[in-house]
C-alpha cells in the first residue's frame, strides 16, 4: 500500500520500508512516531481519498538518525553600489523509516 503524507510543509509518496528525509523532528533517534497527516492512500486496485477512511489509517515510523544538509550560500548583491552580503545556512533533517501502513 502506498500513501501520500504531509510532513513539515512537504508531501511524500511512501510505501512500507521506505527511508525518507524530512524536516527535523524534535525526538531522539530510535523513537517511534506516528504520522497522521495522510492526504491519500492507494493500493494496486483502489484509492482512498475520503477523510473518514483516511483517519482510520495509521502510519508508523522510526527515527533512524538526525543530520544536517550541506551548507548553502545566500548572497545579496547590488552592482555598482559596493554592496555584497554573504550568509550561510545548514538545514537540519531527520531520516525516518516507514514501518507499517495500516
């Protein structure tokens, strides 16, 4: 069974056993979480969009590790004005493994 979930402002198409990177979750590594924002679920033969049926679905996942993406550079620049500002940013992520979709 596949499901489309919403986590941290992004949408992900997940199946059982998938490992995805989402925005950082403030729980320790190894803890189990339950994803409740399910947009759509579908199988080989049928799809589920109804809100009542989606509320009965449970997606269980485990946080495998936390990390940070590589640094990106943000540059503000105005030509001929002697103005340039540089700023760096590293976004945090959590890697989760989808255990079951039921």
